[in-house]
C-alpha cells in the first residue's frame, strides 16, 4: 500500500468514525444545524467516493457484489 492509499484509508476511516459519532449523538440529543450540515457533507463524500470507485472498477459486477469493500 502506497502513501496515497494510506492517507485515503485514514481519511475515510476518520469520516466513518465521525459519522457514527454524529449518528449516536443524534439519537441521544439531536444534532444542531451545523452538525447536521457536517453529517450531510460526510454522507455526500461517501456517495461520491462510491460512485467514483464504481466508475473506475474494471469489473463493476464484482465490485457491486463485494459489499464489505465499501
């Protein structure tokens, strides 16, 4: 794994952790508007990432069948 992939994985992991924390906080207390915007931005980053990864995948069917590679 090269440095670029490590940075990508670290950023995606950090975004996932923040997203889970926001979801838990939303269930307990509700989120303020700024946190809701943050959560929406993270969601959009995940969507764009997934769409780009599908677009560049050599075998799209295999990519879509591997749910844990998301």
